C-alpha cells in the first residue's frame, strides 16, 4: 500500500519523497501523545473540588476633590486640664490645648541610625503642635489626683474621655451619685450642665435620627444610679434619651431632699464600693455581647466611703471587665482621716453661725503615715493641709482601673486659707500644693497584704506607721507657759500641776522616739521620696518634742526651788522658748539630730506638706528660759478675777434658733 501511494505521489508531483518520510512520522506520533495527555488532564480537573467564590475587583475612579483647609488638629498628648477645670472653665480659660504652628518651639532630638552611612530622608507627616502658653500639666491616668475648683470642670474633662471612648466603639456611661445632703450643690450644678454635655456628645442629634431608632443602635447609652447604704438604679435599662436621663437626675434629687428633711431615714453610711461593684456587675455584659461597648463608671461623692472592706472586690471586678472608674470627689486631708466641713444652715430662719462638722475624707494612704503632734506656741486647731491626692481607696480604684480621680475644692488657690474664707458646705483646707510636685509623692496604691509585706521588709517604714498609729490613738495635751505669782504657795501649786501634765506627756513622746529610732538603720534603704520625707519629718518632730518636754519638766523643777524677780514690780513668770538647750548634754544632742532631720526635709522636699510642717517646727526653738513680766495679778484678784458681767444691750434682736446638724 505504501508502494502504490509513492507511485501515485511521483506521478502527481514528480517527486520520489513522500511528506511522511524523515522526521514527519515522529512529529505526528509526539503530537498525538501530547493531545491525549491534555485530554486526560482536562478530564481530571472536572473531578477536583474547587472554590466557587468569585472576587470582583475594580479600580476606584479618580475624582479631584476640593479639600477644605484643615482648621483643627488633634494632639496625641492629652492635657491635664481642659479649660480651667472650674465653674467657668469653658469661657474664661487660656488656651491649654496645643495649636497648629508652622515652626515648633519644641526641639525633637532624632537619634541617627548609624554614624557612617547614607543620609536617609525622613517624611514626617505628623503636624507640628505648639501653644501660646506652655502647659506642663499633662494628664497621666492613674496619677491619683487632678485638682479642680468645681465639679462641672471635671465633668467637662470626663466628656472628653467619653468622646475618646466613642472613637473606639459604642459606649455605655454609668453616672453614680452620692445621695448625701452635702453633695446637693454639686448635683444641681451637674444636672444643669447635662443638656450641654449630651449636645456635645451627639445624643440630642442622634435622638431624631431614624438610623438610631432603637437604643441598641445608638453609639452612646447612659444609666443613672445613686447610693447611700444601698444602691438604687434610676433607669430601668441604659437609655439614649436625654429626657429619661434628666428624669433620673430629678429622682435622685427628690430622694436626697426627702432624706435630708427626714433625718430618721438617713443612715449616714456611704457604701460607694458596694455600689461600684453592683453597677459593674450589672453592666459588664455590655462588654461582651454584640454590639460590644466600652463601659465607664463616673462616681460623684464627697467622702471616702464607709465600706472599705469592699474595695478589693470592686477593683478586681472592674479590672477583669475592663471598666474604668472616674471619681469626682474631694481632696484628702494630709495624714488625717477626718476633715472639717463648714456647715451653714440652708434655712435663713435658723442660726447662720458656721459650724465645722467632722467628715471622713481621708487619709490619702492605706495607713496613717504622719504622726500627730501639736506645735509649740501656736493656737493650733490642727488645720488640715491638702495631701495632693484623694482618699486612698477611691484613688486606688481609679488608679488600678485606668480612670482619673478629680479632687474638687472651690477654694483651691495659693497661700493660706482661713476658716472664714472657706465656702459653706466645703471642707476647710488651709493650704494647697503644686500637683506637678506632688505627683512624685504618690501613695502606694496596693492591697493591704502587699502594703504589710513592704512594711515588714523595711524597719523605717514599719516604725513610721507604728508611730503614726500611736500618736493618733493617744491625746497629746497642751502645756502651760504662764505662771502668775500670787504667793509662793500658789506658785508652787501651779508649777506642780504643770509638772503632772508634763509627766503624762513625757512617756508618750519618749515612746514615739523609741519606736522611730528602731527604724533608723533602715532609713538609708528607702528610695521613695514620700517615705523619705515621712520618716525624716516624723523623727525630727518627735525628737524636737522630746527635747522640749523634758526640758520643760526640768525648768519647772528648777523654778520650784525658788526664783526671784529682777524687777520687784513684776508678778508673773513666763516660760519662753530659747535657742539654747541648757538642761543637759543628752538633750542637746537630740536637739541637733532633730534639727538635722527637719532641715533635710525642707531642703529635699520643698513645696510639699512635709516641708511646710518641718519649717513650722523649726520656727520654735527647742530650749527654754524663764522671763518675767507684769500682769497685775493682785489687782485682778481684788476685782474678782475680772469676770464682770457685761452690761445688758437694749433693742438687741433675739437670736435665731439653732437646729442640729443633719447627717452629711
């Protein structure tokens, strides 16, 4: 067959070579094999599982937009104060937030990548920020205290915190109010400001938006609660309606007014930590269920709380649930549990004389770290100083949960503040201190077990706390300095009576000194400024009191041996402070050591409460000397002691009645 095909091809073309000769046959065989393999692979592909999802992509259209000039820049560093943090903080404050500027007044030092290499170009896209008035009060959450002169200023700052939270995700804010009568002015001021707050937060605008028809769709929800001995929830569920929020605020005020008028219903307890734990437990589900929300608790109170035993549970619950707690409270008095509130009866038909009522607002530390001694030669009414921080438990709650403690006091300013200058229904604080300085003296915000462990590890710290506890529980009595001489027998009786007083005081002071001296060897191991200042001030003051007390007793014993006036006309002996300690070498050494400690406090801890108290102690010399003067003892004795009844005033209006102070 092949031969016949070749003959046909030769006759047709005149060539004796067929097209299939040579390599053509091999090429056809290879083609056939490859076609079979392709068919086989295509068949197998139909039986392999594939993903039927399709992704459609397209490039965005390029649209030339006319961008508006950028008028506002946001600074990553949040200032400590928004406005003046006062009652007029929005309208009368200097610019505290940074402003945009072409040239920065702050030089940023950039570390080079290497000393010898190519010069790398850096594209800095962050806008340069500056301000006309440099503000060093940068807020650091957990510092323990942010000073403010009014609660509404603190609320403005909290509004900013809510806005920052809303940038992350939807937020639930729980407003928790103290029901006590002393907080009535703050509640009224805050209630008036709520309209403005929620306008800034967009709640009013969102209320009319159909996209936020249901509460679950609204970015900001609010719940309002109050507490005394028990906790009351005034909103049935979190709401985004401003009207419901205002109604809840009115309900709190009505309840507080009723309790204030009917003191039999007032328990006098403020279980703030139980209240925080209850609302945190009630609303922590909003942290997990969809849509997940941030939850914030804002507490308004003017006391330290009566349920200190519940603080650990409240802290742990809020930390586990990632719920920050913000507290608008009062400054704690330095080293004291009680503060004195200036109470003036709100009803003008009653006596308007101010009365100072003790209220628990401190101390700023877990345990007392300041000894309680009177100052010599002063009309010492134990004026309270600002500690620079809030009450310990509330400050620890904000510190550990990432919140902020705002200490509110309307008289916050520099210089001494007398009781007459203190506003009504306000704690008397005689001196305030720079918060930037006090930031370095923050108390140890830790559990009681950890606090005791640290005390056990350092004898100086343990001695300070022990001495502070002893001086709080035992009264330090005043001493007598003037001794009129009617006759020798009467003078001897007066001197003996004064010695008995000194005899009671002397062992108490000696015990304080002995306790503190046991911790002296561990004093160099202390590195924290707060503990350094506390120990040095305590042992310095205790030694000074020891020198004065023992010297006082010795001077009285000397006087009982008999003294004669240099001027025969004089009739009164006065025991005056002197720079010379003449009653023994041991006391002289103690006086030098006391002066060393106190001067170190002044030098190392300036502009703090410790330095102020050290200066006050150094103002009075440690020694004694007798001086004589004339007080006309015989003449006053002949006049019956000078206790004549004053003449009766005519046409004097009757005094207004006085009613008992309610539970604040």
